[in-house]
C-alpha cells in the first residue's frame, strides 16, 4: 500500500513524466531488475528468462479530471477537451 500511495503522490502530466520515470527506475534498481530507457523516456524491463511470460504495459503520464470534463493529453503535446 505504501508504494501505491507513493505512486499516487507523483505528478506526471503528459510530456513531463520524469519524476515517475525516476521512481520506477529507482525501484527496478532496488529489485535488481535489468531495464533500458529509450530516447523517448519509455522504460523496458524484463524479469526472468522464459520463452513466454506475462507482459505488463502501463503509461507513466496521468489523465486529469476537472469537474465534468476530462482533459486528455495526446502524444503531440496538446490538450483535447473531452466531455464525460
């Protein structure tokens, strides 16, 4: 539960995911899980060595909820205003 609360406390708007990436990288290092980060900031980590294994994929950015509107941040860096 502490890790989940720590994750909730990290601001990570689209295009500014650095704090979240730092947290994830620190955790991967602590758990001694090899990883790589590409030039876009995506983190790739593999634990174990199998022909097939489960895959977990997640976004590091956040989507904001304000009153009755959902602000979506597309990869182009702009904001679209979407009705709920």
